[in-house]
C-alpha cells in the first residue's frame, strides 16, 4: 500500500519496447532504473530485480522502483530526457509539483565526477544520446564526444577554460563537431583515421576536416598522435589508446591513470558487477575487439595501465572497486575478456541494426508489421545469428520460423519470376509472324 501511495504521489516510470539498449538512462536515475539482460549473461552475475510489468518484453531497461521524492522525480525526468529513442514514459503523480519548481530535466548539469572531470548532460539524439564528458585543464580542456549544442553549454564550457581538444571516440558520435570547433577557435579535433567519413550520409556527418586523424595500431599515443614509450605512458597525464573492434577507428582516452573514456568499446554493468563489451552493437569485428581488450590487459600486467573509472558513451559508467591499481585493472580486464570469448564471433552490420531499430521504433508502420509478420511476432531474425543471443526477448524457435518463411517467400518469388519469363516467351512464340 505504501509503494502504491508513493507511485500515486510522485509518478510512474515505464519502459516501452522502443528501448534499444543505449543504457544511458540508467546513469541518471541509478536507484530507479536497472538492466534487463539475457539469461546467458547472468552466469555468476549479480541480479538487480526490476519490477514485473514495468517494461515491455524486449526492452533492455526496466524499473527497479518508482520515484519516492521530488529529487527522485527530477532524476526520473532526466532519465526520460536522456533516452535517444523516447522509450521511457513517466506518468504524472498526484503530488502537486509545479513544472517551474522542477525546471529543466538537465538542471544541475554539467555535474562533477571527480578531479575536474565533468559529465555534461544534454546529449544529442543525433549522436544516439551518447554521454559527453569534459576534462577541465589549464590552457583549455578536453571535450569527449559532443553534446547537443546550445548557448548554455557553450557558455559553461567557455567559463571552464574552453575546449582545446575535441576527442571523438568513434564515428557514431561525431555530429556537431564542426559547430563546436567553430565556437572555440584553436580547438583541435581527434578521430581515428579509419572512422573518418569524407562525405556525410543519412546518419553521420563528414569528418574529413578533423585536424588529427589517428591510426588504429595498438599502442599509446599523445593527443597529437605521437607514439609513447611504456615509460612515457606510465607517467603521461593523458593518452590515447586506439581500440578497434566496435568500429575500425574506435579510440579510448586515459586521463591521470584514473579515468578511462571508452566510447562504445566498453562500459559497466551494475547487474553483473563488472566491465562489459556489447556484442549486439559490434559494428566491425568482435574478434578484433577482443584483441584490443587483450592489449589493455597486457598493458595492465606490464604495470603501465591502470584506471578506476569507466566512462562510456553508451552503457553505465562506474567507479570500480578498489584503488585502481594496475593489478586490479588487470583483474577487471581478465573478467571482461573471459565474457567476450564466450560470445559468438562476427559483427552486426549497421544496415541490419537500423532495420531492427526502425521496426521497434514504429511497430505500427509497414516495415515493422512486415518484419514481425515474417518472424511470427518477432523482428529479431533481422539481426545476424551471433547477435540475437544478446537480445532480452530472443526466441530461437521464432527465428527459425522466420528463416523458413523467408526461404518460402524467396522460392515463391523465383517461381513467379520464372513463370512470368515462361509466359512471355510462350506468347512470343505463338504470336503471328505478320507474313501473308
């Protein structure tokens, strides 16, 4: 009864099937939202109990509990605003809370993490809601992946020393790079050369004019791209670590041996209690991504790599247990490698992922209806076999039904085409020649 009264007072969160696994919402309301994962990922893990009925089947996030105070209501509003797919609803409660009292969902952002490292807030839907971070430094800071541009954000960045470097972790998070660079003269943009796009497309902007294009060979680099020795890397305040796999040009950034900014290469799972990598959203090659993480492990075992914070673009951020020593870092990386090696090889072609997301975003439209009709109510069959096991609602039987239907449709189409050719040829043979 008490829980029902609290829900009635402060509102009710619900996660729809539009949820596609970005996971950023859980950072802004960690007491309220938790992860929903496949049973295959729960071996030896720590479970967080999401509320039954708080999410639609197939969602990657569920509700741990409903908001119980004005502060938690504000956190819930931020989580709703952070979702790039509009997957979270917040039903108003009975409490008389004026909208003006709550303010913007991003009230209180940018928010400090530790040691002059900030989370900006106000993510851009064009960058799929990726979290943006800022390292405040004398002489100009480092902005990791662009937020949604606004005068408020630009003013805050200027007041905190400006942007000397714009670090683009990979090609999926590059929207607004030109606008940010133009607002901060002298800003130097960094991107993996293999992720540079010379011409914009429907989903990504052109990045051919970025100032620093880094190779994807495994090894520590300065912000300018100069190779660092192990000794120099151990003492470096900031360094770049190419980590191809999620995309061919994915980069990580390590700051003060404490903060690892990972883009979409690695994140944290509170449910599992460890660092994770995302097979479902591996756009290039899973085995290559594993090799990249193995390099990080070798660096930690050699004593020159350590970190205490994992700060991803998508997924959950976390302060790791312990002091962030090289030995503790190595132990964390061994666990994620073991998990990665248990997942299927391959990758998820971006085109097939986009089809899947479009179906989930608009299930009532022709595409969504057609994909689910073929799949017996599921659109999981659109994804490669190796990626399907990462879905929270994957049903192997439905996938097999979908494939059989596709084969039948293909056979029917071939028969129809063959029949049309035969009829055309027959008519040509039986037509009068026109001679008398």
